[in-house]
């Protein structure tokens, strides 16, 4: 809503002052649309992945920096670094490491696919959110009305700036991201439940 007011205040829209006043009143009384916080979902997905690694007695090597540096995607590197930071010094990870060393055949050599590939799943979504954020920042400072009124030339310009394909593509990507994050987190949860024997969880 603030973005819309900003657009209308630029002076190129064919709009009456009372509409601006009404929008400002809504904004001042906190009557606004609720926007989904995709960036918070990213952090939550990373934290939950680290928790799953602890609960599943996973090996933290899946988040090792070198693996993701060699792939080279910034989102993947970021996801792995945050997960690695959370797991660093975890008493559950240390306990699991001792268990792996004592009982070599109790757990598979490598962690479940869903866990060890989680940075590869989360990384592209992080990059999409960064791109979406940039396009929304541009949109905030743009003019998107029709017609546009050029007072200096006494012209009404009929065009198509109201088309918001850039923004809608970003929003579509964010929706897909939310679905992928949910799917990425469901798989480790199901593995946790499958392996749980009723004993207390860490």
C-alpha cells in the first residue's frame, strides 16, 4: 500500500487527492495487506535442516564448505554455511560422531539423500528470493499507471506500465519456493519418524 501511495505521489497518475488521503488513512491505522516473509522461511528451513541433522544423528560433512565452494552457487554456499554454523559445536553432533565411530555398521556410510542434499535444494530458492527482492525494490520506485500524465508537455501517455509481469514472476517463484521448502523439510521429518523407536528424542 505504501508502494502504491509512493507511485501515485510522483505526479504522473490521473488520480484525485481524496484517494491518496484514504490510502494514507488505511496505512496509518495499520489496515494493510499481509505480505509473506519469504526471507524468514529461508532461515527457518536452514534451522530446521540443522535440527533434523541432529535428530537423525547425521554427519555434518554434508554442509562442509569445500563441497559447496566447488559447486559455486552462492545460494547453496550460503545455505550450507548457515547449517554448518548451527551444527558447529552441537553436543548432539558430537554424540552422534562417537556413536558412528563405535558402531561402524549401525548407520549407513552416508546420510539420507534428503538430508545430505538439503543445501542443494535450498540454495536455488535463496537465489530466486534475492532476485525477487531486487525486482520488487525496482518496482517500488517505478511508475505503473495508465495513462501517465506529462504536465510539462501537456500530454497523456497511454502505455502498458501497469503490466507487472516482473513482480508476478517473482511472486510465483516465491510460491514455488515455499512449496519446495515444505517438501524438502517433510522428507527428513518422515525419516525421523520411521527411525524413531519410541525412545526420547534428543
